[in-house]
């Protein structure tokens, strides 16, 4: 890979030999932004590693990279630089003090998988689960932040019209619900990427960041999320980010038979529209007797709503205290026997780590990076969403 470096001299002296040792070619070095612009035009690198300070990262550099199709990775040396990069709309961020394996993962990370239904733009993933708090929001947040940490641009949207919870889970204000605002703009045919960035909030986790469209704070506002508006908003998000993660509601009822007006808004239209528009559905259930029973009953409805091959089953909160000896084996056996499900992903119930994340309003990846629950979600992202092979994973690990 051909690289251009525009970082402080001491860092450049370290990065250049490491890059070349791993088979990359450093085709340009620049001492400041104006010099980098000229070097980019002359050498045409694949990636520009640019310090996020005002000396190196300028609007002219951004414009030149966009014009030439050069990927720009911002090198972060302080919180001020991180905020500056985010303000400029950059989400490919790397800590200046990171080991080269982190740099290699950013450089070699695969592009987003194409949508299986042939839809243009980024990939849309809906996270669904039956009633009873199986952990939909926890899994949705975990998937979103793992994709962001892998170097992708990510939008996390709260589409739940019954109990939106992404904002409080991440310690964010939800006075102006981002997803509802996007739906209103979509209804007026005025939703653009600029508007999405205006109403979205940035959640930063170290050198990674993602966009968040918070949900409705009052359940009575559900008519704002009509089916047509939700579909149009999701289509706009495809052009905005590599991945859009939708945290949906539980109910799959279309409620047409109980409505006196067939053209009236449907409360569950947001969930049904999200599932219909998604390229992949992550179906989350709780791994206890009640949760398994609820999931298996609801799963029958789910396979009538979306294609079976687009569903990935995830059983959350796996623990011996609720399911008995060998909980993983028992859960797999139950799913296979009563639901014909043989390839479910199991997430251990790491209550201390989950409590710490809720207490601090952060993600598992930040508060407990070695948590068994976090590691299971990361593996889910790598093998079921990014579909990396063991060879790819070993390559990224250095």
C-alpha cells in the first residue's frame, strides 16, 4: 500500500520504518498541510496518515484527498486533536501512541460488505428481539462500536417506538430525537447527508466514533415514525455511512385488523419497515427458560417477516445460574430441537461489566474491553457481519 505521511518528525521517524517493514511504501512525507497538498497531487498515495493538528490537517488537505479519492486517516495526539478531527467529519482515527498492529488493522481492514439484496450504498443491520428485555440495545450498541473500532463509518439509530433506550444507555441527551427529526425531513423530501450530520450526535470512544440518531423520548410520539418515513430515512442513511445499525422494537403485529382506519399510522410500522429494509437481522433472545420460550414463539413470526437466510440468531445472557449445567450446550440443544436453529451466537452474561457500562454511560468495549460479553460481540461482528476468515483475523492481529 502506498502511504503519505504528514505527522510530527519524531512520529514519522517511527512510522516510516514500521510501514516499510510490513510491506507498505512511503511515497511522500510532508512537514505541514500546504506541502502535503502538493505531495498528494504529485505521488497519488492510497492512504494519507495526517496529524489532526491545524499544522497538518487543513481544509485544503481534505479537499485534495476527496478530489483524488485518497483515504485520509487522522492521527490523534490529544483530546483537542480528536475533537477537531470529529468536527471536520473524519472517523478514520488512530491514536499516535498505538502499536503498529492497530495501524495495520486500520490500513488492511476490508471494505463494507455489499448489501445482499443489491441495494446501493452502505449495509443496514436491524437488531430485533421479543418482549422481555433480551438485550437488543446492548447488542446494537456493541455491534455499532465494534464496527467503528474496526475503522468503518457507522450510524446507530433508535427505531423503537415503544421504549427508546440508546440515548440513556450512552449518556446522551434525547430532548431532540434525531431519528424522529430525520423522519420528518424525509417526509418533506428534505433529508440530506448535511441534515443527518446536523441532527445526529457524535459518540466518541477513544480513537473511534459513530453517529447516533436518538429515539423518541415519549412513546406518544410514535406517529412521527411512519413506515414510509422510516424507509426513506434508512435509504438516506445508506448513502451516509458504511453501516447503519437499527435498534428496533419487539412487536411484529401489523395491527391492520384492529384499526378503524386502514390508512392510519401503525405503531409497529417503524419496526416492520426497518426489518424490511435491512440487509441482515440480528435476532436477540434471552438465554433463560422464559426468554427462550418467548424467543421461539416470536421467531416463528420473524421468519414470516424477513428471509430466513438474512437472520442471525444471538442468545444473550447465557449463564449456568438460570439454565443449569453446561448452559451453552443446553441453549443450543433447545434452539435446535424446538426452532431448527443450529448456528446461534452465544453471549455470556457478564453482569459486572454490563452494570459498569450503564453506570458510566459508555460501551463494553471502553469500560471492560476484556469482558466475555464484549469479546463475544466482537467475534459476532468479525465472523457474521464482516465475515472475516481466520486468515484475515490473523493478518489483522499482526
